[in-house]
C-alpha cells in the first residue's frame, strides 16, 4: 500500500477506485505504515555501528582507492539535495532557496561505495547552507567516534566545496590559483564523487511521488517522513538489485539480514537527533486524523 502510494503521484481518488477503499482509509494506512517503519528502523538512517565497523569502513576506503582515489583514507561521500515542495501559504521565505529559486526542503546524505546511505539528515528549511546543515546534524560527533581504521588512523568523508575541511571531512582544493598536483587531486576526486548524485536520482526514479512538488505540501502531507522512509526502502532495493554505484566501485551491498539488524533503539542521543520537522509532521497528521 505504501509502495503504491510512493511509486507514482496518483490522486487518492484514483487509488480509491483501484482498491475500493475510501481515500481517507487509504491515506491513514499509508501514513501509519510509514510511521511504523520510521520508528522501527530510524537508527539505520543515523548510523549503524554494528554493521559499519572499522574493518568495514576501511574496506570502503580500499574500494575508492581501487577506483582511482588519490588517497586510501576516504571511506564515504557526502552531499546535500533539495527536494522541491509546493509553495506554502504562510511563511514562504522559510523554505525558499534563493539560489535555485524554488520552495524546497533540504537533506544531506552520506553514501558508501556499495550504494547504501549510511547517514541522512533532514528535512531542514531549503534556505540553509550545506555547512550549516552539517553542523546541525552533529555528524561530526559520529565521524569522530567511528571513522577510524583498525590501527587508529583517521578516515574521511569527501564532499563538494560547500563543506569546510575538518578532522574527518575532506573537500576539493579551493582558490583562484592551484598547483598542478592540486588540480590533479580535484580532477581525480570529481570522478569519485560523481556517483553520490546518482543516488538522489535513484530515489526519485524509484519513488516518483517524491518528485511531484504539488503533492509535497508542508504540514498537510508528511513530506519529510515519506522521504526518509523512501531512503530506507531505497537501501533495501539497493540490496536486492545492486545499482550503478555498487557496480561502479565493485563493492557489494550487505544482505537484508545484515542491514536490518537491531532496533527499535531507545536512546536519548538518538531521540535528540530525531528530525524535529518529521516529529512535527507526525503530530500534525495525528491531529488531522483525530478530527
């Protein structure tokens, strides 16, 4: 039912004719299913240290190195994406992105070479800068704790020039004048970083509903909840049907048994990380259903 809702931007009235159920019932079932998946597996979208051990992260770095990365310490890729939404009636400037000139919500995701999203954060207002979203997500704390090799050497996440270089974040060399070595590094890493864009294309191809901005109505539709659950489902699809990313880096994704482990996790730190906009959407939708 949820997959049918996300697969294509069909009107609830059309689904009512297809399934023979009242559209309010169909809407309630899809929402409750998404709500269940979110609370059951949200710890996998933050970071899963059970599966992503130091040895596993080191194997990711080896996969990037084998594909042509200049360094052997880059274990994942990070990038942000804008998910276009309908223009709200009130407070339009909060989610307006002046660079793209659209109303949208922003997410950032960390992608491993096996095509899996190992961390995602959002939604936040579309006007936010990538570096601001990174700081707000507290991803730095996760990297400081887990991104190390077995012999205690640091591992890095590589991003575009919007991210500042830090203890576990690496970005291209910037500036009007670069040395030949710096140009060579940027050129080699641009080929390594390109696949992170493939995932954002993959999720909207698999779940076309997300790409239909007229249906993404903040506080009327659980936009953030549906997007994050779609990321989780896209990871499951990656496991069953390895996409272009895992083939590109010759890095096989885990099995369903390896990925869907643990949880639901009761942890204050995890609850603090929980996306406030999603929680607010859940509360608003529960109030609407009660009415």
